[in-house]
């Protein structure tokens, strides 16, 4: 059992208080204190009697807290938070603000990552452990507390593969979505996967309207498997079949993320391969300018090449957005998280 009250849903907290011989409504009250009002310790749950707070502490319950080690600020407005967990492990979280002042938080689900994508710094780090739901949702709470501003959108695209930590990831979504807590609309939450098919299948059956993003990065198996090891386990045809099934079941648009790497996946034939592969799927495609980092020889595609590539996709009716590098000076861009402080393999 996880004794962290921050990792529990309203339902779990209600069940806990009933099991301790107290009234059920206390579960919702405590959930609200933690997730809507930012209570950071059991002693702060002033709605509970002193004796009940003491009882919770005696039984080993606690409220986890992320400690902000440093906030890196990029001149382009991107902020990167380096958090320390209770066991000394560290994670990074990136806050992006768009031209309309909408704030999006890119959150982590694991310390390190097992997927080992060749273009990603996190993928070259040791996998250490999964984050708990409280540590995942806690990133939103801590950033809001530090900045005094509300986060409008959450993307599960930081360190780690969310579907490699499926249960805690989905629980954190339920926690963030709960009207008694942060109440972030499910449509404002995106889970991004490198292509773990069982995760896509499970998500299709959840009673949550979250958005799904697939890190595609190549529509040709041979090329994809060179840069994404996960492609060997879940080849493209099976992956796209799962996406089609997901869309048939949920009727939701899907986003494909595509990092543009010079000479690897940016030729016209790569764009045409995407068209053939995902034809018929209602999709947005994000073309992301690759972010170079130490220890990796890849280079970003030329901007002209990215535009031509995007033009081929747009002509076929796909919605295409080009994302140029952001947070480059503070190593906060896609694929750069963890570069500065974790031991490499
Ligand atoms: S891109 Fe995502 S899935 Fe791939 S190694 Fe990096 S963090 Fe893991």
C-alpha cells in the first residue's frame, strides 16, 4: 500500500477513512485540501481533529512533496523545474507559455526511461523507477505554487514512457481531472506514447476524454527501429492498427509527434510514407525541430526542408503544426531532459 495521501483518488481516500472508522465525506475534504488548497503536510489538514491527524501519522500516512532544486529560465519564456523526490531522485518538468499566455506543463512519469530512443537524452540515462501518481500530479501543484499561475494544459511528454507506468499515470490523470481538486479538463490533458500498443488499447476503454499522442518519428519500420527500439517490439502496422481501433472506439483525433532529424527521417519519401501509413486517421501532425545535445550526433533538419515536408502532409489533408526549438538554452526542449545531472549508460 502507498501511504502517500497525495497519491490517492477521492474514492480511495473515502474508503480509507471508512476503514479507519471515520465518516466517508472526510475523504473528499482531505483530497480537496491537498489538491485544491495545496496542503503540504498532515499537520496542515486543519479540517481534521488533532487526534485524527495523529492517528494518520501513527499509521504511517504522509503527504509527499517535491522539493524545487532549481528553476531554469530561458529567454524565450520556457521554464524548466528540477525537482528532488523524497528518496533523492530527481526529475524535470517544463513549463511553456504560448503567445496567448496559455500555460502548458510537460510532466515526467519516470526517473529515466527504458525506451532508449536514440535522439533523446533521457533515453540514454539509467531507468531508476516509476513515479507515483502523487509525484506525477505533484509537478502541476508545485509549479502552480511557485509561479502563482494556473496551468491550463498538461502533456505527459517529459521524462519516461507514460504507458510503461500505466496505472500511476492514469491515476494521476484522474487526480488532476477531479473537480474536488485541480479540475483540469481531460481534453486539456495529453498522454504521449512512443507506441506501447497495450497502453493504447487500455486507454481506449477508459472513461476519460484525454488526448492521445503517438511519437512516430518515422513511418518506415527499418528507419524507425534504428532510432526507436520500441519499434522492434511494436512494428508500425500493428501500432497503426491499434490507433485506428482507438479512434473507432473513442472518435477522438490523434496527434502524431515527428522529430525532424537531418538525413534520417526528413526526405520527401518519409513524408509520403506517413501519408500512406496513417491515411484515413483523423490526425494532427506536429513536426518538431530536433534539439541537438551532447553525446548525440544527430542534427536538426533545415527549416526549408521542414516546410517542404509539412507541405506534403498538408496537401493530403492533415493538420500540420511546426514546432521550432524552445527552451534550448536551458536544455528544456524535447529529448533534452536530464542531460545535465543523471549518469549515462
Ligand atoms: S523520447 Fe520519450 S520514450 Fe523515448 S527515450 Fe525519451 S523519454 Fe523515453
